[in-house]
């Protein structure tokens, strides 16, 4: 029992320490930085291309290629939340909301004392009026036989830290809801095709896709600047009603609480495939996306659709940088038993001879729209949390809760005033104001008592 | 003939650059000489440069009808302008002119670098055609600007602190009594040490520490709001408010560094030299987020759809 108690005390002591929280923040920061520097979510070969083999192996072994979803990344945020909770109850609340108590005035760095004429009782009253007139909230207490006056400014703002911390917890709760109940994914839809979206009862048909690109002459040469991407779709949701809609960048479509976004575009190809002059419909009635293969039956050969080229440069016969469709062609690679056996940039309607009587002719291209979808039931909570966090930051940073401790004892001239100040942000930040205040108070009381 | 003339926005840019360079020189000499006329010369120059910069951004928008902040040229020039603006406000409020040579000098450097990125006018790619661009970019850039000013003060803090330490080690000067006192600098200044005399005229370490805190307290809420509006924009344009894109995560990293700063600053024993180092690291991380990610690491923020 004793051991459990000690363990519990150790836990509270450690997790309730701001420096421990700072240590957790440092680890969180470093892990985040790893994810900035190492490209995330790429296939393993990419890491072997970019880094020395041992380093690449280390990256993959430690899941640094997908760091934000690793148990230790999530774990460190969990530890921060735990530390935040312990700290809030063990440190923030006692430190920020302390009871009114007696202090040793001259032990506090910001202190002043002066003698004034008049009995302590009337001086206390005049002092109270002085503080109130300057916006201080005054309370009086008798503690250990001494009459204390306490004056507070921005006392409510002592809770700013609590608000900031609560904001962080709300954001964490919102993201957890997404992990538990949300989903997202993407679909490449070829013009005319219908896809049913996983996790939902929605189907989406791409009626048409268009894009607008503008050539612009800049100081360093010609740039093709995309201006617009638009998908015209027919979406059928859970009510079974088909509705037409457009999806463009920054203008998603909402179907049954799932949002559909324009995320990318590409091209699909149709080919005319003949063997000894005879058409092979099984290979022709298909849409081939970039990277797809045409396997020639009865042979070891395949043709890979390597790249769609919207415009071929007429002079050089090479792909041009112009992404608009003027003179389209497709880059095809021929493989035989897995070995490269030829390649060519083949214009539309021209044919490539794949050997053994096989000929492949690019017949037409179709636009493909990349649609991303997301369902995130936690998003509004995250939004609320973010603004609560921001409000907490502003309250904590821009308001300086300060408390004055004042006692008036009988003194040589009648009364001796002892005045000290504490703030939630140390003493230096309040030094100038304190000196001004003490000087004004002295002048007022001395002036008053003379008058 | 008209085509051969420099457009108004570029003229304003050159005026701002000139004002900052002369203003920086005047304030640097003021920093050492304390001749008041230099300060009186530099203040209007700083204000004029800043006004010319905002004028430049407006002129550019009027000429091209394209929101001018969406490339490095525009955003860097806003960065320099806001840094000078924040500096001017703080300088009037907290008598910060002693740091002006460095702030204006850095702003001039960033502005000169911005000019090298002037590619002429370009319409925005689809994902940038959003009203969020008009909110998010100024917020983020303003937070960077605030951090630049706090960086300058942090460097001054550290120089003063380590100068005091090195004097204390050399003896036979006064021992350091309080963490934030600089009795050795005061003694060396009285004995005619030029470095000590300069450092003796800038505010005390305690005051510098409070200044750093106050400026970070402007930058951190701006960065937080910048990240929030960025997330809202991402939600609208990419389908998720947080994609772990390198730019987002680099900004998160900077946010974490400044959150560390704020927490250290709540502790008496860690306030001062340690928190000044964290503020310095914070600005380096901001620079990495701003330039490192743009130039070396590609991601969604490199605006390829
Ligand atoms: C990302 C999450 C967090 C945020 C946004 C945050 C925010 C803040 C802010 C704004 C302040 C006020 C600073 C000032 O007034 O100068 C503060 C203070 C504080 N925070 Fe946090 N904090 C976070 C996490 C934590 C954690 C994990 C702990 C746990 C140890 C913690 C403990 C404290 C303490 C003890 C104070 C100072 C209270 C005082 O002594 O007055 N915070 N925090």
C-alpha cells in the first residue's frame, strides 16, 4: 500500500511539473520536425533513393515515413494531455487562484513602506478609496490578528491559463472523434464512369471534367498557371435521388455529411489493339490510367501506359511543357519477360508495333477527375477548441492579474504602511507600475494627511 | 515610353528599401553614439519606409487586380513591413529605438531578398483563389514579423548577459548578485570599456526579458490564429483541416517552441537567459518554416494541384 502511495506521489510530482511538460513539448517538437524533414507516406524505395541504405532502413524500421500516426507520436500527445490535467489541478489552480493570505512584506521583491499621519483605521479607509478609484478590487481580512487589505486587478483573468488548457483538450477530443468515427479517401473517376464511394451509400458519376490553364510570361520565362478545375457530377445519396452538381477547388460538395473535393486530375486512354490486323475487343473496351499495362495474350509482352502528353512540340517531337491539350500523344513502353524492349511517344491515331503481329494505336483520351472525400464529425469541436485556446492565450498574455498586499500598523507618525505586489508573471513585468502606484499612494496619503 | 518607366509599385519598393537602409544606419550609429538627432532622423524614415511598403502592396493590387501576397515577393515584403510596423509601435510604447538599427537592417535585407523574387504578376492557382488567402497569409506573416522583433531583443539580451558573465569571470569585478543584474558591465562602463558603455545604455536584462515576453505574446496568438485559419482554408480546399503537410507541421513545430517559451517564462528560475535562448531558437524555426520548407521541401504548400 505504501509502495502504491509512493508511486502515485511520484507520478503526481513528475506530471505536475512544468519542466516535465516542457520536456514532453520538446519531444513532441522533435518528432514533428522529423516528419517535416523526412517525406511522409512515400513508398519504401523513395527512402533508399534519398538516403544511405542504413539510414533508410532505420527510417522504415522506426516508421519515420509515417510518423504522425505512430504509437509514440500519439503517445506523446497523450502524455501531454495527462501532464496538462495533473498540472492544472496540482499547480495552475493553486498558483493562479491562491487564497488571501498573510505575507512577509519585505521578503517580496516588489515592496514599499512609508509613514503617514493618521490612525490606521482611517488610513485603511482612505487607501481603499484610492485603490478602488484606480480600478482595483479591494477585500479586507483579519489574518492572525492583523488587519490586511488585498487589492486585485484582472482577478478573473487568472483563469486564462485554464481556458487555454481546456482549448487544447477540446481540440484533442475533436481529433479523437475523427479517428473513431471519421473516414476519408480518394477516387479517380474517368469521364462517364460511376463510382460507389466506400463507407457511404453514395455513388458519383463524372459527367465531365474541364480545366483552364493560362500561359503567362514572367521575368524568368513562360509559366503555365492553372486557373480552374471543375468536375460536373451526378451524385446519388442515401435518399436515392440523383442530383447534378459541380465540384471545384475551394467549393466542395456535401452529400449526407460527407464532403467531396476536387483534388487532382489526369487522363485515361483507350487503345485500338490488333493482332495480325484483327481487333482484340477485350483489350480495347477498357480505360487505361497512367501506369496501367496492356498484357498481350499468348506472349510474354506487355505495354505500359507511362505518360499522357497533352502537347508534343512540333519541332522537336518531344513533350512540351504546355499542359493544355493541343497535340496529344502517349508515351508507351514495351516490356518482354519483364525486360524493357522498346518505347515511343505515340501521337493519337498513330500505331506502335509491339512485335509478333501486335499493333497498338492510341484512339482517344478521357479526362479523369481526382475526387477526395472526408467525413469528419469532430471538426466543429476542433474549431471550438481552437478558438477557446486562442481566447485563453489572449487572456493570459494581455491581462496581468496582480495582487497587492497591504497592512497598516501603528507607526511613529501615526501609521506605517507596508505594501507588496505579486503577479502571475513574476515581478519584473510589474516593477514600473508598482513604483508609480506606490509613489501615487504615498503622495495621496501624505497630501491627504497634511490637508 | 510609358512601358520603359518603372511601375509605381516597384518605385515604392525602392523608396522603402532606401528609407530602411538609411534609417538602420542612423539607428545603428545612435545605438553607439546616443546622438539624439540620429534618432529624430531615423523615426520618420522608418515610418516613411513602412508607409511606402503598404502603399506598394496597394498599388500592386490596383495595377494587377491580383491579391499581392501569394508569392514569396509579396509575402516577404509584407513580412518586412509588419516587422517595422510592430517595431515602431513597440518603440513608441516601450522606447525600443535602441534596437532599431537591427530591426530595420534585417527588414532591409528581407526586402532586398523579396525584390529578387519579383516575377511580375501572376494569377492565383485554383486552391489559392479563396478569401481565406486574404486572412491567413497576413496573419501568419505578421506573426513571423513579431517573432523577428523578439529575436532581435533576445540576441541583445544574450549579448548583454554573456558579456556580463565574461566580465565576472575575468575579475576583480563585482560578483553577480542577482541573476538579472549587470554590476560588472556598469563597473566596466565607468572604467571606460566601450562595449560595456554601449550595453549599459540599453535596458536592463529584466526589462529586456519583459520586452521579449510582450512581443512573443503578440506573435504567438497571431501564429495560433494563422494556423487556425490555415486549417479552415485547408478544410475548404483539400478536404481536411490538417494534412500533416511539411508547411503545416513546420508551423506547428514553431508553435511548440513558443509554447515552450511561454511555459518556461512562468518559472522564476527559467525566466531570462534560458527563455531568451528558446525565443532565439523559435525564430530560427520560423525562418525554417518560411524559407526552408518553401525552398527545399515540397508539399501541398508548393501549390501543385
Ligand atoms: C499545448 C498545450 C498547452 C497550452 C496551449 C498551454 C498554454 C498555456 C498558457 C497560455 C499559459 C500562460 C502563460 C503566461 O501567462 O505567461 C500556460 C501556463 C501554464 N501551463 Fe500550460 N499549456 C499547455 C500545456 C501544458 C501542460 C502539458 C502543462 C503541464 C505541466 C501545463 C502547465 C502550465 C502551468 C503550470 C502554467 C503556469 C501556471 C502559473 O504558474 O501561473 N501547460 N499554459
